[in-house]
């Protein structure tokens, strides 16, 4: 992907967008253009010393949720939990690294070429929305309600393949979903599906998300369901609320829950619910940045607010419309491995031409040519230019505007941020410090005053974000009067 080929909103991908953020705490070191692998030292192992739930199993009032649900003593000791958390944290690092290696191959939503830096950032930020199963599983272990089963790890890692299997399945591959083994019997309290031996934590849909549920049995294929977790492995809960076997959707079929068959595209023509359609060829009506045109074509429109038609891509070395691309009227007019850049002065043909995308260390004319958002085209004293990774910890940097940052551009190699005062790449700030690029250290939030703070306790002022999360402490919700409060559970 290219630096200006699309408006990339990083917060759509990061599960912690706008809420809690994390800090590197010095565990990652950078030298030159690489981030050293510290064996997953940045992973959140905060639950390693957590005590298991030792409630007797009789019904009792849960003071966090207000729910009268029986809890179960699973017998997990602090030592057992610590060992399970260590194994899970190592696997988490491996899975995130496998995910990041697909950035420029599959549609991960992250256009970073440095897989190690990407992995470290995901560990800090708590992963992506497509990886929340792992964060939930670790939380279940920390509560003494689950164990980690490494037997399926290799099979889970294998789903990060050239076919993009992990990203194309409607939920997560079966092997990945089996990494956590629940210890809680049916009818006892649960927070996550991974808490339960059955793999399903049944909740009251009318409750706040922080309320407890009850472990319950899965249902059979064809039965009524409320979530994918309630269905057997290999099934999903479809839009009609029934468990159905996962299969690739054919032309005209819904792709809201399932991937399309090879050669088809999941799209929502005319604003309808997404269905599988054939990719556009020459002359097909399209909207720029919907990417409905088949390989070898791009969507070309007269302006950014009008529909266009699928047109043949410009050949390497030929003149291309850079202004239209930058203004959003067209998608990248060049082939997949090329990009539209300005020619150097005095070179024929004049204007912009299609040039190849290049990797770190290769010559470039523009940062658009570099194959990751975490790179730029740098000019050197000997008169040459080459793509290289962005500045790392301790290096000088040029702060970007917040609009540029929100659009996915970077001024430092992730997970570092550019301090506007020192114009140096720094770790994310701690409690009481000014937020940098709206980011803060581990488990902290950037409050309305622009300061990094602990998540709000009961009674503290709060903000609810667009994804439904808030800046309240775990177990609390942002309720009436925008105050953190214990959720109302039924």
C-alpha cells in the first residue's frame, strides 16, 4: 500500500482507539532501522499474579456487576495462573508477529512493513478488533477461569497463510478459538466465552457489556442463536439468528458473515446489505476507493464526489494523473506494484509517471514509492535517495498534524511518538504527562485536558467513544450524567 493511495484511519483497526493506550516502558530498543525482538517483553502480563476466584460456588451478590449469579471456584493457584499467562503471552507475541507479516499481503488494515515494530505496537495497544479473542482469553486465565492449550498453536499460526485464511474466516479459525480451555461449568458466572468449558458465555442482551453472564451449552446447527460462540465449531450465527455451516458465499449471496468465493468481491451496491458481486471490468460504474475493479483496472472519476468507471491501469513508465489520485478522484492509476510519482526536473516525460514500489534501502523519488506507512524516502548527503524506516526511539523527528496522524501517517516508527517539544521520538507518556499524538502509556487514557490519566473510578467524569468503549476503569460503564458507574444488570 502507498502513503497517499487511501485515507487510512488507524483507529478503525486498533481496538484501543480513543480509549486506553499503552507505553513501551523501555522494553523495546531500536537501532537504526530495526526494532529488536525482546521476546515479547511488551506483552501485557499484568494478570500473571492475579488470584483465582475463590467464591464457594453458592449464589452471592457480585459487587462489581450487581448480578446474583453463582460463581465457581476452579481451584487455580496463583502459580498455575502465572505459568499459564507466561505461555499465553509468548503465544500472543508469536500470533501478532504472524499477523503483521501479512500486512502488505492481506487486508490487515495496517500498512506497516516492519513486522517486529508492528507486533510490538499491537502488544502495547491490546491487539486489533480481529484479535480480541486473545485478550479475552488472557483475561479469563488471569481470573483463574481458563487455561492455555499450546497444542493448537501451530495450527492457529498456519492460518496466517498466503490465502489470508485467518482474515477471511467470519470469526477466527477453529484452531485459534481452541487455544483457551474454559474451566467454568454451565450455570456458573462468566465474563468471557473463554471462561466456560462449553465455550459459550450467555448474556442478557439488555444488560451493559460489563455485566456477568452464565456459562451455557452450545446449540446445534440450524438452531436459534445470539452469537457465533453459541454455535458448534465450523458454524456461525447468521443474520437470521440461526447457526449455519461456514461456507464461501456465491454470487448474490450475503457476505455479511462469510467470505465470498474466489474471484468475487463483497460489496454493498446502492447501500444495500453487502453481497458477493463480480469485480468490475472496463466500463463498469464504480466509486473511487471502493476498490470494486478487477486486477488491471482502477476506478477513475471526474472528481472525488462523482462515480467513475473501471479503467485500465497505466503502464510502468507512462504518464499518470497524480493530482486526481491525491484529490481522491481516482484510485492509484498504476498497477499493483507501481505508484504515480513526479519525475525529477529535466527528465522526459515531464510530470508524473508510474514508478515501481520499492523496499527499504532501494532508490526512490518519493515516499509514495516506499512499501509501508512506516517508511519514507530520505535524501542523503551523497545526493542519493532511498526508502528507510521512520525515526526510532531517540532519533530526531518532524511532528505531523493531528489530521495527518488520524489519516494513518506516521512521524516515528511505531510504537514511538514524536514529542513536539524536543522533536525526538519518545515512548508514550505516563500519568500526569501531556498526551503525545493523543496517546498515553500502558493502561492510561488521554483525558479532555490533554493529560494522561488512569481510567476513571466510580463517580469520575467519563467519555463514551464511538465503538461503545469508555475511559472508565474495567468493570465500570460511562452512565447517566457522563459519570463512571457500576453497570445495571438484570
